[in-house]
C-alpha cells in the first residue's frame, strides 16, 4: 500500500511539472482567399510584432522546428507558419 501511494505522489508531481513547463499549444486555423484555403499555426500573443516563416515550395508547416518557433516567442515575437504545399490541410491547386 505504501509503495502505491508513493508512486501516485511521484506521478502527480510529474504531471504538475509538465503542466507548468509545457509550452502553450500553437493556435491553429485556416484562411481562405481567392478560392484557396491555407492552413496556418500561430505561436505567441497576437499583440506582438509578427515573424512570418516562409518555406520553400512543397514544404509543410510541420517542417519548421517547434523549438525555433518557441525560441522566437521567448524573445518577444509572435510566429506564424503556414502550409504552402498542394494538399491537405491546404487546398489542392489545379492548373
């Protein structure tokens, strides 16, 4: 019984530390213009100066390291990344 109780306290402590030190989840959304929908993620408060990370053709928004976005937020910026590839969650583009 004592062993189980200690294990529960350790688990509760780890959950508390994780909640305190975990980075906030990015805001996810989609924006539409000219019949095209593009998925994006935004890190940091919206009232900060914004950095838009622009990737090469075909790169997914998941290609940007989350650690880079979090570090820029720590330095006082808002970071926006977007999905410029030709596929879900962005629309397919027909030529």
